[in-house]
C-alpha cells in the first residue's frame, strides 16, 4: 500500500494563496471592492501590488449582473463577512504564519470565555451580579458579547454568537477555496509527486482538490479528506469543513466539561461526518496480511483498465507539505510507528528540516526517532523537495 499525506504546504508549493492571511485579505478586499462599487468609485493600485483578488472580484461582480450563481456568491460572501466577530478579532490579533496559529488564536478566545464562565458561576453561587474581569477578558468580550442583557447571558450569548460566526467564517473560507483557489490556474507541477510510485491512498488535511486536478487521479485511488472538502454547492448549514481547536482541558474534566465542545475538532469531525477512512488503512497495515503494491494496467488509449497487485517488502508512506504539528499526532503516529512502513518526509530547506525533526519528536518520541532514522531499524527518511517545474 502506498499512501500520500498532504498538508497546506502542498498547495503553497503550487503557488496557491492558501495561507490564513491571504484568506483574510480576500475578505477585506471583497468588502472594499463592494463598497467602491456601491459608491461608484474607481479602485486604483500600485504597479507592484498583487491584484489577483480584485481581478476575480471584477469578473464575479460583472457576472453577477446576468448569472444567478455569481449573484448568489456575491450576496452570500457579503452576508458571511459583514459583522463577523472572528474577522473583526483577527484584524487586531497578533498571529504567526500558519493555520495552526490561526486555530490557536480561536482556542485562546474560547479558553478566555471558559475562564469568564467560571467567574460568572462563582458570582451566581454567591448571589451577586457583579463580576470582575481583567483587561484581556474585557477585550475578548467586546467582540462577542454584543447584546448581553445580564450576567446570565455573559456566557450563553458570546458562545452562541461565536459558534454562529465561526460557521459563517468556515463557509466563507469554503467559497474562497472552491470558487477561487480550486479554479486558479496552476503552472507548477512537483517532480517529487510525479515520481512517486503508484498511490493507493491520499490522506489530505487540506480542503482543496489540488491533487485531484493536477496529478494521476486514477479510478483505483482512494481519498480521505479528514477535515472535509470545499464544495461551492454547499451552504453554511451543510458545509463539512472542520476548522476548530484541539482539546485544552486535562484529565477527567475533558469528559465532564462540555460547555464549549462544539468548537473542538474531534466534535466537528463526528458532527460533520467527515469520515475516517484512514483507520481502515491502518488496520490493513497492522494486520499480518501480505504487503502488496498497486500495479495499474492500461489499454491502447492510455486509459486504466484494471488494477492488480504485486508483493513487496514494505508499505510506503509519503508526507508532503505537512508541518508534523502535534495537533495531528494521533493520525500521524498510527501511520508512522509500524515496522512494515517505510516513511519518506519531504522538506523545503534546512530550517524546515530542523522544524520537522523537532515536531516528529513530539509525535513519536525522541527514542523512536533515533531508532527509526538509522541503522538496520531505519524506517524514516527525509528528502529535500525538488524545485517544481
């Protein structure tokens, strides 16, 4: 079995604008363009400014005059972006570069609400409506506590609005990815990906369809979009994209305290039914069945006709564009820590190589890393990425 695991670095390597900062810029520029359009103002920009979003908006708004689908997208984006508390918060938050940092910021807000909830509970038990909050807690509540009538609403109202606007944010991201990113012309093809042996499985931590539209998507290839897949035809209610936080509670409190469980990834995966196909792959790896590799047969026109298998010594696991962050520890650990799996981890440069080593220690422990990267017990190889074509 040959498995490819891809993360956001896979999209970035193809020149796609899939960082959270670019998504936030997309929302800002959408509102700026819409306002200018309504006020009949002309937008101008510097010669060196990236105008890809504005070019998309010009086309989208022009098509919306005669195309029902384009009109629906314009109206939906407007309703999702306007007065979204998360977008307002992110404009003023100091966040690092990755999506994990974006999610960590959401977690900080939720944990602040958790602290406020404890303060409120204590006040109610003492029969008082007076609560003392620190400066940070007041700043967080400023965004999400609009409409609070009394002390009893200090938690329920921010939680409800936070969940509602998170759903709006996720749907906005879905439109961005499915209508802009998934349709963006890609000129880069990655030699490392093209040179991989025939793949059986793709485990994608992305929402995009980049691999499907650029590489050999043969009929026998199975995909698992573990965090959901962007689909323009869905809605804020039917969207299945997972964008949340990791568990921050400890011990038994994780099972007893479920006040903010809807924000957590594991809950969203179950509630949105993203599936866990990879678990059956791991079961096959761990079973003592013969290890085989897919061989695809073609007809004279180059179309795949059937797939057969040949026996090999190891399953092969390839990881490309994933940071190996501890948030995906359970999935990655279950795949890597098998003696019958040979893992190849691709990295961009020495700095990225070092980060991946450090993150891998968190996932499989230092002792396992030492054992599996050298000598007769070696099962992990690092490979520097070849520059895209």
